[in-house]
C-alpha cells in the first residue's frame, strides 16, 4: 500500500486511504497522474509557491520512499518532456 501526499507552501494534503500498487514504479506513475491533474491549478501560482510543491509517496510502514518536485511533474507534462 502506498499513500500519495501533496506538500506545498500552504499545507499538506495527506492521502488517508492509500492505494494498493505492486511496486514503487507503479506508485510513481500514479503520483505523476495525480500531478498532471493538478498542474493546471498550480500554473497560476507564483514560482516561489509552485516550486515548493512536492508529491510524496509514503509506503505502508509510513516511510517516505520518493519525493517528486513540481518541476519534475511539469517537465513530464511538457510537450517535449
């Protein structure tokens, strides 16, 4: 089970339920999908705020196993990314 949390300058949105995924690769793909859905909302933020956004993947033992910064999400969604 993996939990996908979004941490920003303003707050942390924690995933209370988590999702069953086979491995960290699948969890990263799920986190990037979530980031893609939120990217349009984030694009209105000043860079100082948007650059502080991180999607964190937490494992079932509540350890952070991966942190994906906003810049990585934006690059993944760019036409050349």
